[in-house]
C-alpha cells in the first residue's frame, strides 16, 4: 500500500498497535505504555529495551494531542493539574537520574501486584458502588511516585496516579483528562535524552507506525472519556489494570 510513494504495509501492524493503545489510554487515563510494550515484545518480537525506547519517543507526540483533545472537551481540572505537574516532573527527573544505578525491574513485579490489587478494588467498586465524588487529598505524593516509576520502571504514571485518584473519589472524567494532560510534560522531560540520541532518522518503521496510530486515536479517546458514564469507566479501568498488571507479573516471574 503506497501513500505519496511510501509503502506503509510493513508498519500497518504498528499503526494498529498505536491506535488501540492510545484509544484505551485516552479514554481511561492509562495503559498506552503497558499495552504497547506488551504487544511489541510479546507479539512483534522487539527487544524490551528497544520497545521501551520507541514508546517513550512516541508518547511525546500522542500525549500532546491527547492533552489538547481533553482541553477541548473540558475534561481537565486545572487545580488538580498543577498539583500533579511539579511533583510528577520532579519524580520523573529523579527516576531518569537513578535509572543507571538502580535496577528498577527488580521492583516492577511487586509494583504490578499492588496495581493488580488496586484494579480488582476498582472493578468491584464500579460494579457494586456508584461513586460518590470527592476532592482528592493525596495528590503530590502520587505525582512524585508516578513520575519516578514511569522513568525508572518503564511505565506507571497512568496506572499509579489514575487508579489512586479514582479510589479517593475524584470525578473519573476529570481524572482521565488531567492525568493525560500532565503526562505530556512528564514524558517530554523523561524522553528529551532519547530524542537527542535517536535523531529524526529513527522515526521510521515501528516508531513511525506507533506515532501515526497513536496520534489518530488520541481525539477519539478524549471524546470517549467525555461520554463514558463514571461507573463504566471504573469497571473498565479496574479490568484493564488487573489484566495488564497480572500479565506483567507473570512475564517477570513466569
């Protein structure tokens, strides 16, 4: 299949992966990195380090489009945005700095077990208890931990921050929109070195496919987040978080 003289057939699977992962992430506030890494490594056979590197580069663009889409649909709580932004960036910088000295993969299965437990809790809460909306009280520490895990462990911003804000009773639509918007600045900070090292020449193949699929899906994810009922979002977030977290644990210990 040629478009403007360029054969896109080899990158069609990566476009599909990027589209599906960003559609879920934009609607539920998590899972682009988890889903994309899982499919790239488990299905497409890419080395884990290469998959993680490409995902971080792509996220610089997908989170920008997603954030603007959430802004357009008024899914952002700006007070929550600023409370997450600074601690998140600090955590991201700390995680990137310490990554060379700490083997974060050792801790990843334990973090995933914790997130699986959070996922089951949200799933049950969504099924049995209609959410009573409250303002989140524990925000800055979540941003700090989420930013650190995202940089040091190859993912974690969405699962850690979104799930814990939902547990505190925050409006699911505002949580998803705000967390996705803050993630752009976090990803930009973490990925600056990767972009410098890779250069424009590496924005081809798998990376280009993920980028096309993710950018196209971003507006649809934001639209879905605006119209999903709170109960449905809680159930979907709980299910996605449980499945992806347990798969990560199985991959690490299996």
